[in-house]
């Protein structure tokens, strides 16, 4: 009995210590979600990693639109686990949401780089669906994210669309205020219908993203066209990071981005990688053709549609500046002067600025800033993140990971179909923001260009709004309006639009035959009167839509009997003049 009591006491003590240890571990893990400032990796430049001033842009911040979507980029290595990332304490906008970063493949290093998270003001009526890496027999394949409509809770997967028929503008622009909206295939009634491009009026501070398709392992997702904010108004982007050592895999490691990308200077050093569906910024001049990285002016209109390039070209054209020629000239300049290109890392940029402080184009190649310095120079554009906003961002980050995992599991089913998107805090906040209806956040008051009706079944209502970008400008001659008709008076006088016979008086708009007064808009045939758009028979008067008999005058829609005149609604008496 004594032994049993001792054993029971020992078991109770062991249970007590195990339970206490589990509570301690649980508290440490709970505390790991809210680390102290001293536990966050602020400076990773001491041999562990380096910030890149040339690299891929976060696809939620901006992405090109290829004409023909392709399967994602395949790389030979497995990406590491995502880094525990914490949003910076400086926020650019109250409506900006924090979207976490992801791993991207670097061809030059043959390794992965971390694309840092971004503060992003979502396009009105849109929610972000993040991309992911998926294992395939050849390695790992990237599946791109996209901005889905806020009011659609399900994602529909469609079959492979045909090759795009977009070939650029088919006519000159109606004015400098118009830009070309590219065409696209639309899936309707089990088949694809081509909707051609057209000229649409542009709007300051709003960028049009045309309708397009995104490839996934399960099928193609159709993303309808939408208005997005101007590039510099979308939020705040941070520099990618290349990790020389995997310090991010250590327990309790957190990373907070703190190198800000200068968005206003990127358009001079802007590149596109269609296969990866990413923008690249910085020094990508003279890279191998096998990487598939093109200058933005070489991509737009040839491989796809660049919304930012289209907007800037429209924006500067209205001010008399040839944006295409200017950017192309800068590209030739940096192609020739290798030593004057933008530095590729933060450390190289810092050394370059010290050594070349007298360089006249220094501001054009310095693409990154320290977050503290940036906040000091732009105090009116940024603010400190409050604690409620910090909790909301953490909740949004966790919800985005759930969306990514749910999407990955759903798209492993190769059959076309649908899957439901989970609800996230940013979606609820977006709906509240739309309900408030902030005037500065409303897109242009026009219908979306992608809502243009099928060309084979035009909707007459669409042609009544000439200011909307949802239709082509009218090119046919307008049909003249019908004028009121009057009966000719008894005798030789005629109605307002009737043609008198030879020797009789005429109305205001009729041109009589030889020997009588003429009107302003009529052109008679030999010996007879005619209307403006009618072709009379020889020696007789006719209306625009009437075919008179020989030797008689007629009104516009009447066919008189021989030797008599007839009005448009009845027969008038009296003698009429004869043409012959």
C-alpha cells in the first residue's frame, strides 16, 4: 500500500510538472505572436542578408496582363517556409491593408529571394487572392494571385481560352483624352466570344486594368476589368531580401521590412516578365533573353497589356510629352553606360551615392530609402500604426494564409468547377468603406469597359451614353431627322417638303424647276423638283420615299394618281402643274 501511495504521488508530481511546462510553452508561443521590438530583425545587413534595389515587385501591388495566359514559372528547387513577417509601424493610408510577402525565384543567384510584404489600398470592389508554389514533377511551379470581385464569393474555373486576337488600335484615337482598352475572350453559353478593343476616355489618377485570365492547375480564372489607383497612390512597397544564411528558420525569428521603394522613380527602370506575371524594377538591362524579361515599352502591345505604361503614356500625351520616346531614350542611355545604372543592392546604392555625389542623374537611380528617413520627409503622407490597426493586420495576415491554403487544396482537383473563398477581415472592411462612399475613393463614374455588349448582339441602350468608355465612337453618318409634313394647298402651291411642278411656287425647302423660285436644300432633276435625298424620275417631282407616276407631283410618303397631287395623309383636290 505504501508503495502504491508513493507511485501515485510521483505520478501526480510528474503530471503537475508536465502541465506546467505545457502552459509555459503555450504562453511563449502566444507571446511569439506579439514580439517585443528587441526580438524583431531590424538590421539584417551584417552578413546574413541584403536588401535588393533591383528585383520583383509584389504582384498584389501591380502586375502586367499577358494576352495569352501561360502556366506558371517552374523552378528546380523547393521554396522555404514563409517568413514570419510583421508590418512596419509606419502606415501610408488608413485604408491600406497589410499583405504578406512570399518567395520568388532569382535566376541570377539560382536561389530564392523574399518579396517583402506591402501596404496596399485595395481597388474598389476587389479582394486579394494570394498566389502559392505547387509541387510538380519538374520541380515547383508558381500559381499567380489575382484581385477577385468583392461581390463574388466563389471562384469559377474555365477551359483554356483561344489565342488572343488583340492587335492594338484599329483606328486613330478620337482625342488625346482617349486610351486604348484591349479586347478579350468572354466565356458565354459554353463557348468563347471575342470582345474587341476600343478607345475609351481616360481619367486622372485612375488606371484601367483590362479583363484577363489567370492560369491555375484547375483551369483558368476570368478577372473582369476594373479601375485601380495610380501607382504612387496604392500604398507602400518594400525592398526584396536575399538571405545568405537561413536565419529566418530559427525559432522566434521575426522580420519587419524597413527599406522603402521610391515608387515615383520606378517608371524609368520598369520591366515585365510575362511568364512569371510580375513586374521587375531596377537594373535589368542587358539580361539574357532566356529569362524572358522585357522592357515595359517592348512588352506593351506585343506580348500583353501594361496598365501602368498605358496610363503614363496617356497622362503625358495630354501634356504634349512623347512618353514612349522619352523612356526609350533613357533605356538606350543606361544600356550604353553600365556604370550609371541603378545599384542592385542597398549597400551598393549607399556606396554609389557617396562616390558619385556629383552625378547629375543621381536622383534617377536611387530607388530605395530607409523607412525612418522616408517617414521624416513625408510626414503628411504617413502615420504611426495604432494598436487596433496592428491587431487587425495580424488577423488579416492569418486569414490570408487560410485563403492561400484553401485555394491550394481546392486547385489540386484538376476538374473544372468552383470553390468558395473564405471571408476575411479586409473583405468586411472593404464593404464598410464602400458603404461610406468616400468621394476620393470612388472610381470614375463610368461603366466598366469590359461590360461592352457582345458585338453580334449590340444593346441599343449602350449607344446612348457617348461619354462612357464602354462603346466605340460612332462612325456612321447620322440619319437626318424627319420633318413635319403638310398637305399642299388647293392649287399649285406645295407643302413644306413637297416639290412643285414646272411653273409653280415652292415652299421654304423645295427647289422648283426652271422658271420658278428655289429653296435652300433641294436639288432638282431636269425639269422637275426633288427632295434632298430623293432621286426623282425623269420629268416628275418625287418625295424622299415616294415613287410618283409620270407627270405628277407628290409629297414625301405619298404615291399620287395620274395628274393629281396627294398629301402625306390624304388626297387634296385641285389641279396640279404637269412636268411635261
